[in-house]
């Protein structure tokens, strides 16, 4: 199994240093927190620089996550917003291609993914599916997969479970659009996370690893061994990424790089044991 580390773990620490720490802590790749570290406004020169740091570290860029910057809304039937959202996703795909990432995670709760009161859910779902088909066409050209994340009910009212995310992706019906799961969200929403992976893992492109407390694996009570076994049984060959992020509403990442390092060392030891 391949393990990646989200750069958000280290917050606004120098990105070059964060990438170096990912290697030192035993990860195979980094997952770039786009809105923080490589937004759509970034220059070609900046993207080349970041790509060079990743190559210098001897690892890969597994994916981009936290892609939204608040300028567009995904969960809407408004045709103007739909066009803006599709165009924005194409910009994110360009960033991913420039750093040789193979996956763009379509996640994030909040207003971007929230269906407002009075919205016709079926109409909005169809419109969002159309947005992802358009973006999927561009992603396919660039060799990138869009991974739609299931996020818990306290962060969004749209696509909370693996079942819901899979049914939506099947409605999109595009080879470049798959699903994404997160053990923190699964701990809230799924009765049996391992069983849901058995049922719906055939569409899974990426998996976020965080414990029940949203900190590193091994610091809470989530059963990573059963999930690891399920992933092996379905032949999952994507990345498992440490998204230890959004710890509390007032604290998005750890106070020091030393604490982040400590968490990553606990986490990588835990998952290596679970996947052994």
C-alpha cells in the first residue's frame, strides 16, 4: 500500500520543508493542500518549483485536496454558477497536471458543497453531475481522476456516505470521475466502514486516513486493521493519505512542526502495522 501525507498537516509551514518532512517520516508521496499551498492563481514558475521540491525529495504528488477557494458554488442548479464551477475545476486540473498529480479530490464541506434551503435536490444533483462530466472530459485529456468525497453530515448535507457518493458518481457516468472516502467521516456515517469498502470500493480512487479524533491514526479508536484488510481484499491500488486537518473550528493544524512530526510518526507506524 502507498501512503501519502497532506501538506495541511503542517499548516502554513514552509512548503519545501513540509515536503522534506514527508520523506523523513516515511511517506511515499505528498497530497498538496491546493487552496493553502498551490491555488489556481499560482504561476507556472511556482508550480515548477513545487514539482522540483517533490522530485528532489524522491516522492510523488499523489493528489490535490482542499481545492475550493470560496469563489464558486458546486451545490446549486444555477446555470451561471454551474459554468463557473466547471471552469474552476478545469483550472484545478491544470494545477494538478503541472505538478504531475493524478487525482483531484472534489471534497470540502461548507457553502461550496451545501444545498441551500429551497433547492430542488434532484435538479441540483443533475446540474452537479453535468458539471463533473464537463470537468471529467478535461481531466481525462490530462490523465487525471476527479474523486468525489463522502463527507459527514455536520460539514455538508450532500453525499455523506460511500453509498451516496457512489450512486452520484454512477449518475455522472464518466471514466475520469470516481469516489473518495475518509476514515474520519466514515467513523461518523458508516455502521461498518470495512463492509462499505467491500460494497462500494470498486469506485474508490483515494482514501484519507485520520482517526476518530481527526488526528493521526493510532491516537483514537478507529479500527484501521479491518479497513486495511477490506482494501487488500478488493485490490485497491490507490494512495492512502493522511488528512489530519481541521482538528477543531479554531485550530486547523498542529501548533508546532515537532507536534506534527510526532503525530505522523505515530500514524505511519500504526498503518504499516494495520496493512502488514
